[in-house]
C-alpha cells in the first residue's frame, strides 16, 4: 500500500513510531550519492519547473493534509479564536518592547507608534482572514503563497516566518525570566548567568527561558482543545490585569510628562512603529489553527478581526498610561510597568503587574509554539522540510514531532540571545511576510490560470511592480532624503498604479464566503505601508535578515528544490497514491483530487 508521498505502508508505520533516513530524505534524489549528483546537475531545469508552479486549493486541502496520516481534531470556534488571538498577541509587545520604544525612540508618542503598527497590521489581518477562510489549513501564509505565488516565494516566506516564530518565542521566554525576577524582588538579569567569554548580546545565559519553553511544549503537544481552555482562562485573568494597570496607573497620571510628546520626531515614532510590529505577530499563528476550526467561514473572520481590535485598543491605552506615570526618559527597558508602579509609590501593585505579565507571556508563548508547529507541519507535507515533521499523532491529534523540534530551536536561541538583538530582526521578517500575503491576495483576485487573458496578466504584473517600486522609493526617500516633491511623486505613482489595477484589470475571482473590502486599495496600502516601515529598521538587522535569507536559498537549492520536485513528480506519476493516503487518513475519496494540480503563472 502506498502513502501520499509515495512511501509504502510499512514505511508509514515506521514514520509513525520512529525515525530513519527515509523520514528525513525519502525522495528519489537522496537515495544515493549518484542520484544526488544528477539532481544537482539538473538544478537549473528543476528550478524552471518549480519556480512558477502554483499549487491549488484542492491540493492543499486534501492531498497535503493526507500526508500527515491523521487528521487534526476540529474542535475550535470563534470564541476560541478570539481568545487565542488576544492571548497569543497581547503581552508580548506591551511587556517586552514598550519600555525600549518609549525611552529610545518615541517618548510619549509611543501611543501613536502602537496605533500606526496596529492599523497596518489590521490591513494584513484582512488579507490573512480571506485566505484562511478559503484555505483552512495548518500552513497559514505558506499555503496561501504556495497557491498564488508558487513554491519558491512560499519557501522564502516560510523560512522567514519560521525565523519570526523562533525569535518571537525566544524573546517572550527571555522576557518571562525578567518579569519572574521582578516578582521575586530581583533585578531582571539576576536569574541569568553571565558568560564573559561570549560576545555582548549573547552572554546572558537564560536557563529559566528554556524550562518554561519545554513546559509549554508539553502542554501544546497533549491537546489543542485543552490548550485552548487553559489559554482562555489565562487570557481572561490577563485582561483583568490590563484593566488594573490602566485604572491604577491613571490615578498616578502626571500630564506634565506629555509636555514633550515626540522628543525624537516623526522618525522616532516610525522607528518605534517598525519595532512594535513584534506586538502584532500573534495573529499569524492563529491563522494556522484554521484546519482545526469547526466553521471557518464564520469563526475565522470574527475571531481574527475581533481579536485585533481588542489588542490595538488595549495596547494604545497601556502605552499612554505608562508615559503618564513616568517621564519617558526614566522608563525601564526590561520591566517598564513594574518599575513604573514602584516609582510612583505603588510598590504592592508591581506584584500584580508582574504576575499578569507572566500570565500574558505564558499564553503568548503557548500560541507561538502551537502556531509554529502547525506551520512547520504543512511545510513538511510539501517535502520542503523533512516529512516526519508532518505526522499528526494518532492519540493527541496534534503535530508532536514539529512541536518538539521547534521548541528545542526556540530554547537554544532564548538561552543565548539578548532581547535587543532579537526585536528588529523579527520586525523585518514580519513586514516582509505581511507584504507577500497582501501581494498574493491581489494575485488571487485578479489572476486565475486558464481564465485571465495574457493581456490582463501582464497589466497585473506591471501594476504590482509599480506598487512595490513606489513603496521602496518612499522608504529610500525617508532614509536618505526629505524632498517633499519626491514624496508626492512616489505617492502619486502608488495611487495611479492601484487605480489602474482597479479600472483596467478584470477581477477574476470572488471570495466564496468572506472577502476583503475595497479591493485593490486595502491590500495595496498594506504592501506600501509595510515596505515603507521597513525603511525605519536599522542596518545591522537588514544584514542579519540578508544572511538568513542567503542560508535559506542555500538550503533550497541543495535540498528543498529537489525534494519538492520529486514529491510533485511522484504524485503526478501515481495519482492513485493520493487516494489511498486519503482513505487511510479518513478523508472521503470523492473530496480529493486524483493528481497534483499545477498552474503556471
């Protein structure tokens, strides 16, 4: 009997209970050194085949899911999604980066920075929501991009999103240690081990971050619904703490702290906005839960958009309260709220704040680990990652293998790396992926293979190129020039390109259940704003981003390209294999396609 990836039934059993070479490299190209050498020689031809090959909705929903051997349990509703959205987002930004953003970049205007970041993120949430309703699979943005932009661009996004998840998990785990220390009347670094032989930024070793990550990993592996119940209860308590901070903090408000509202100017406000995108990455992880949602068409829009509105409002109120309590120059970077309450004479309140922060960061870490595991699961289904990571555990109905691997990676990064090194790198990855998803949504709405004329396709490519180029131009002008005329020219190019797309290219597809309003304006604005904000991020972060992307390209050309090429060929060569895999996974044969559907852009 043959599995969905062409493996035998015996191999499937081995994959369920253990690991061997075929779990990592089961494809034809890796069965011998001779095969691998021939694959490398054919890299150019294989790249031509896979570069613009697009997946299909049916393939992602059926054949890819069948490769996990077992289905995930559909146990979540819109209430669960809202709680996961709030719990997975709220806490990280406020309790980790508000202090640094206020003190070093924006001052009291950090509230504006949060509002800008939140509204920009909301534009991206709309794109994610439409995709998640149409493609309710665990792959999130990777699956969305694979369908609309093809394997290569999906892989680049996947690699950077995994980097985002790892950095987010490590950052929150380290911040957990800082707040735990303040709860114990210690300084934020007191529970870390200083290693003088390591470079600055990597020499504060954090064993507590590792312990909390492993504990959360165990919870996430046991049950998604159980994790949801824990997350809901913890998030309710966390919201109570947020309200306490706002009310108690405002009793000590000093409006004179707002006399210098934006001490670093608009540049500082936008630089803080770029950093604070960290605060809104949680919803991406929530979109990976779509495969486990009972009614995606109703539950996902309510859950994602509702959670984002709650988070944006709360973040702005908390940031405003912090700067009313203390002058921005005195805000503590590591534990801003506990130190602020201590400074205004409410020593007892800092314990409530620290406890609430721990609750918030625990739910963020839980959502991060759950999200990254499901994301990695779908990547492994396509063979761009080792297939054993795609397996859904038969008893827990969760991706245990992927959860363990991602937790180990998070723990290694959290053990060594300081928060200041992590934050800006995370923002670049987030903005890069948000932009790609918005571009993919425009492609989805305006291009359908076999239906859209070549003339309309070429106009779409031209308008998208101009939209991206004008956004890059705005970012460059922001960094290197202050010419008002240049700003006007770039904004005009963006506006006319979007208008041209609206008026001259026929919309090829309408959403079946829920769609983003004001197409193409909102996705186009999301692309422009995300790229523009990237211009406010520091140079070293771009260097780290470039190095990481370079490593991803090396992996793709040496391994990923050949693995996914072989997997696609196997599915085409033996269409009955997919049907067998679907039956084994409990999926109706009538619901699944008989062969991989590939479309050329």
